[in-house]
C-alpha cells in the first residue's frame, strides 16, 4: 500500500518479473507483474476458464446421473433429458426449461433434486467467475527496479552546502505525505490514534495537557517482499511544558519576543511575530538520540499573531486587541517522547537491531541501512523539521495577516503531524524511487543503495512499488486454473468416449438433426399462421401415439 498522489515513473518498476507480493492476510504470495491492460485481459480469460471448468464437471455429473438412471429398464429418455444434456453449458436456460416444460413432473421424486442441482451448477459458475479473479488479482504492484533507488546521505558532515542540498532533497517525501494527509479519508485517518487532551493540572492558571498518539505500520504496507508481517509500532506522548519558556521582552515597535531553552542543549530559541503572520514551530530532539524511547519537542512561535476568533487553547490563547484578538506571550512548548518498536515473530528490536531478529535471507544489512536512514529518529520530528513553517495545521490557511485561532489547537496540529508521519513511514521505500535528483555530481552526497561501482547493493530491491500501471498476479492461480480447466476437459472427453457414461452422448441434438436430414431432406422451419415456428416437410407422417413410459431427466 502506498499513500501518494504521485504516479510511479515507468522506469521505477519491472514487468514480467516473478516476485513475492506482500499481503497482510495471505503473507508473501508468489506473484508475477504484468501491465494493467494485460492483467485485465488475463483476468477475463481466467474467468472463462473457471466457468468452463464448472461446465465440464456439470456435464460429467449429468452423464453419471443418466447412466445410473437408465440402468432401470422402466425409465425412458424425455424431452427434458435431451434439453438438459444439450444445454449443459447454459444452466440458466436449463432452469427455465425445467420450470416451463416439466410441470407435469412436479410430483416425481427427481424433479426438485434436479432443479436444485441445476441451480447449484448455475450458482457455481457465477461464483467461479467472481472467486477466481479475486484470487488471481493481488494488487497494483510490481517489483522495484533497483537502478531507480536513490537514498542520499552525507558522505562528509563538514560540507554545509551538501547538508543544505540533502535537506532540500528530503523535503520532497514529507511534502507528499502532508499533501496526502490533507485529503485523507476516514479509513486512512483511522490508521493513526491521537487521543483527546488529558488535563494533568494547572500552571499559573493555564492547563497542563497530555496527548497520546500512535500508529502501526506493517511490512506489507511498506512493500517489503519477504516480510509482510514485520511490524513497526510507533507510540508517543506529548505534554505542554511551561518550564522551557525563559523570558518575554519588547522588540521596539515589532511586538513581543519569547525566548525558550530546551533540556537538550544550551541553545536559546527566540520567537516573535517576525517569524511570519501564521504560527510556526521549531522541532528539537535529544542529542545523541538513543536507539529507542527518544525525547523530542516543539517550540511554538504564535506570540502576537492576530486572529478574528478567540481561543483558550494553550498554544493559541488570545486576549482582545483593537477589535480583534492576538495570541498571548509565554505559550508552552510541547515536550514529547516516542518509542519505535519493530517486531518480528514476537521479538522486539529497534530499527538498527533488525538484523538480530530477522533472518538475513529475508532482510539484508543493506535494506536495514535503507530503513534506518529515515526511521532511526521519530518520523514526526523529521517531518516537522523539514516542513518548517508549513508543519502546523494552524499555518495552512492564514487570511492575510491573521489566522484562525479559534479553529486551531494543539490536538489538531499533532493530529496532522502524526497522520503525515504515518503516511511518510508507509512510503519510506517507495519514496526512494521518486526523488527529483540534483543535476550534476554531488560528491558530498552518497546514494547508500549503490556500491563503489555504482551497482545496486544486494537486497536493497527487496520491495515492491504500487502503481496503477501494473498488476500483480498470483502464480499459483495462474497455474491451477488452466490446469483444472484442461484436466476436467480431458477427463470429460475420456469418460464420454471410452466409459459407460458415453451413453449420454446419444442425446446430442446434432446427431438427431443429421438423421432427420437423411430421412427428410426437405425439412425446414417455417412460421405458421399462429405466429409460432414449426418443422415442415413433405410426406409428413402422422404423429405417433403418446407413450405411457416414465419420463426421465
């Protein structure tokens, strides 16, 4: 599953390649990728084959029934028997014939079992036409083209220009994730949990709030071919933190400036209305971060922002100002923690420790490095840092020099950040194929998916990309359906040619018509004066007397 509004480039995936399709329910499914158009044609062909398999089986069942029924010399062939045999591939018409032309047989013991059998065969054909395509079609996915993978990192930490270039490159996937979050439906929003604020107490007449959040991403959602049941559970919590605020001072005629200090270092952070008319945020994190349970935070810049609406939210609490409202100074920071736990077969680990819990044949060290590149830190922190002034929900719709304080809240901002983080996490691997790479050489930026000879490293391509241009088909279904169709066809031919069941072939209409032509060469069908069609030929003999023999099916 990929949550993106960007179409995959044709060069990013391979067709007619066998691979493992990851599915949350079915696990890793043996598959082959074809074009979407070819997939539609194949699905149609397999629907026909599955329906014909049912027809062959139904024909064998009818012939078997006739054989055992006619072993009783008292039983005779009836017109319904002939109709049933010749319309064995059209069970719906057989149902109509039984209902319309066998009314005199309603009280006979075989009538209702026969009718139920025909209905069952008709339903089986419909079910087969629905069931087989559902088993054949796995999804719109194809194995990634290893040459399209681009996972940039800094090869020199001292190169500021390269750092800026890399930062700009990494903005791309987070912008896509935020755009997808903006138009997310309820199903997608249900993938994340952002709890309602819990009041823990007060600080100088202002509430101390805690908001818990979390989401779960599976290997199937990320596209890992061999690890559909690998699971990443990201759980965290944020608390309004008033102690980070240090002071508020007047900036001449430019309004107020708040100064903050996080517990992660001595650096001071100054915020004011000079940061822009809409609220913005700075994201901070403990350094160096541990492998798990990482602390991070948000320092808000909302002081002196003008609003036409009033708010009592801790981040956007307003006071009246010249017929409008403006945000008060000394807004709390947000102190957060997040624990990312990867689980495989019940064993937990951090992303850096995946090799300890996952067999190397399923997850190479190079794939672990590819994942750790963007997932070793909380994605919500990386996303917020890269989005800058557009990270908050409150910053998305400013009106001139004002924003909607009454419609803004910590909960809404965090909900947007967490949903965007979930989407970015799901898209982690696919995003490596969507970078707009810089022109020319950038020696200080290295693609960790390539070796020293610029060849893809083993295992970095063990994932799929999702695209409407490709269709993944189940190899098992591709083999089983035609095998069954051919097998039942051969079995039907053998039984009806070389076994006692060939008795049923005597009811073939074509043979009776050929005999009719031999005896009455001028026979033809004409429309009578009553508007009904009937056979007509010269020297037509009188009709034989009706037989009292028992009709059969």
